C-alpha cells in the first residue's frame, strides 16, 4: 500500500472511530453516559473496554449475568474532600481532593495519586477504571483505585508542598490502609510527596504501617526499581513486541513525550538497549537532539532543578533545539512512547508517525492516544501497546514493594528488576494469547481488556452480589 493510500484510509477511519457495541452492552454504555454526564475521559475509557467485551459475551454469555459489567463500571466508593492549606504569604488556599475506590475483587484498592490543576472526578474515574484491568493483568493481588487533587505543584515552595500533602493526608488517612487501599504516585506526585504523605499518615495513625503507600524512599520501606519501574517496564514491553517481528531496539530512533518519572526511565532503558532517543518534552514544548538526548542533563533539569525542558537546549548548546510549538510526533522515529498525559497524541499526529514509518507505539502514560490515533495505528497494523499493558510495570513493582513490606524483607536491584521483566513478559504473552484465542491476533488492546476483565469477573462472581 502506498503512503498516500494509507493516509486516505486513515482519514476515512477517523470518521468511524467508535466501533459498534454488542446489543447487551449498548444499554450499559448508555447508562454509563447518562449517569456520568460530562465525564468524557471516563466515558472514553469505558467505551474502549466495552468494545472488547462484546467478544467475551459472544463466547460466554453468562458474563453479562447479575449486572456484572454494570457493577464493574460503578465505583465501589468515591470520596471527595476539601483540602485547605496555607501558602507562604499566609493566605488560605482550598483544593479539592479525590479517592475513587473502584474495585476490590482482587485485593486492596491500588493506584496512584495525581496532583495537577486539570484533575476532576471524571479524570480520576477514568484512571481508576483503567487501573482495575491493568492490575488484574499483572497477575498480582491488587484491586483498582485512583486519587489526587486539583492542586498545581508548579512554582510551589518546599514548605507549600509539604503543607498541602499533610492536609491532603489528614482526610485521606481515614480511608486507606495496607489491607484497604494503597496509594502511590502519578503526575505531580513523586518520591518527595510520598515522603510527606507517609510522614503524616504515620503521625495520625500512630503506627509504622509501611504497606499503606508505595513509591517510598529506600530508607523507610521503599523498593528498589520502583522509581524506574514504569519506564523500564514500558520498554521491556516494546522489546518483546518488536521480538514478534524479529527485531529489537538496537539502532532504533525513539521519541518520548514528557520528561517526568515515566519518560526519564523509559529513555534510560531504551538507551541501554541501544536505541537513540531523539526527542522528549514537557507541557511547554519539546526538545530535539539528533545526537541522542543527554539523559543526565534531563535528570539534572527535571529531578534536581525542577525547571522547564527548554533549559536542555540552552545548556546543551549545539545540536539540540527547543520548539515551543508544533508536535513532538512530527519528529521521525521508529518507536513512539507517549509518556506524558491522556489524549496527548491525536489522529493527525498518528498519521504523521505512520507516514514517517513508525514501527511500534507503546503507551507509557494512561490513555495518551486518542481514539482516532488508536484506530489509525490499528488500521496501519503498527504494533500498538495500550497503557494498561505497557505501563503496568509501575503498579506491579508497587505490589512487589507491598510484598517486601509484608515480609519485612528487602530485595536486591537485580532480583526486583528480574521480577519486573518476568511480569511484563507475562503480561505481553497473556495479551497476545488472549487476542489470538478471540480471533484477533496481534490486537493487544483486545487481549489486555479481555484478559484483565476475565480475572476480575471470575472473582466477582465467586463473591456473589456485593
Ligand atoms: P510526572 O509528573 O513525573 O511527569 C509528567 C510529565 O508529563 C511532565 O513532563 C509533564 O510536563 C508532562 N505533562 C503532564 N501533564 C501534561 C499536559 N496536560 N500536557 C503536556 N504535558 C503534560 O508524571 P509521571 O511520569 O509519573 O506520569 C506520566 C504518565 O504516566 C501519566 O499518564 C501517568 O498516569 C502515567 N503512569 C505513571 C506511573 C507512575 O508510576 N508514575 C505508572 C503508570 C502510568 P510539565 O512538567 O510541563 O507539566
Ligand atoms: O497509573 C499507574 O499505574 C500508577 N500511577 C502507579 C500506581 C501504583 O500504585 O503504583
């Protein structure tokens, strides 16, 4: 097929980005839309999963019994709370905090906390919903949840961050616990914030309950590899996908959006496996470095100085440049790793990547590709890994942190990394086998959704109507 034909086909496909639903699932989706009006990201995430479930219902109609699917789409509990805190000038600020405890069929609710001004209940629900299937797919005993606040950490002092985290935990501590709900980091919540959150939990609960949070520092119950896990895991997934086409990352050009936790460690592992990372970004724009991104410099700018990515081009000088407009996905690459945020890669951008010969796309972020983009990649038969499979290494290593906390043990880096790599290989193979079983070989979206769903559904059925 010529590139022109391919582009035309994609243009047509953009009109049909919504696949038909099974007749039993159509009213379920209509009810989700009615009941969660305006929560577009949540509706988008549910729609994508329901489109896959038609295949399961056709084969096993009993999965539609007892409102099982309706129950999966309804969070078990949603907590919304006020977070008052005092800024450095003495003025009182008020934010809104969330914790959505979505599904506990497989274990305690598990999922990160996001601090970003865009956070609202629909975003937390989409993330919590995705987390159910991601966690199930990992094969580990964790349910699905998510939380956060519409707090903007940008430009805040160390003291303001600490006071915000303390106020947030003052309410959240009522609802979490190592056997109940175990939060971790996400956008805007890294090691520093987890430290403050843990300190306040310990103080309020008056016990050292290490397993109540993951992503902790190494001096107080953290796990080796948790910091690297999401990015490394995404790249392990890519390596295994490329393996099915008898190739690997050696010598490949890679573009990675974002320059936060996931992006940095995806770049690190891609470089270690012989790839050249040619571009990365933040919300202000992207940098291109044809000689290969200097990761030590990115870490210095982002993890130490907490500055904008444009600093990279300024400090690096020749060979690197910063673009405050345009798209990182215009940069030609073999492998694209969206690792910033939801719906950051559009159908038009997918068409550009395809035109430029992209081989594989893996979602390091949660739902970074729009529906148009996903359909474009699928129509062009590009290897495509959905977030709930490709970025599951983070939460999987969180579960390993919980295991170490429960047994008061500490594993080596090598041991933990080997477990991560094994878990990702298992997820990859489970997605592939499931897709094949349901007559859609190579469709990782279908494989991930179905394999995740079946595990949760089996447990929910065993528990009765609860
Ligand atoms: P970080 O806060 O460490 O980094 C986020 C990065 O994405 C920053 O470079 C940020 O730029 C950019 N970004 C965030 N929001 C936007 C936006 N609206 N537009 C453009 N760029 C944006 O977060 P993480 O790396 O932890 O998370 C990144 C993604 O990975 C999220 O989708 C998260 O849900 C997902 N994820 C994270 C896991 C983890 O373990 N941390 C596990 C699995 C998935 P800027 O600084 O300019 O805002
Ligand atoms: O989206 C995710 O999987 C995360 N932010 C990590 C959650 C966790 O509990 O480690």
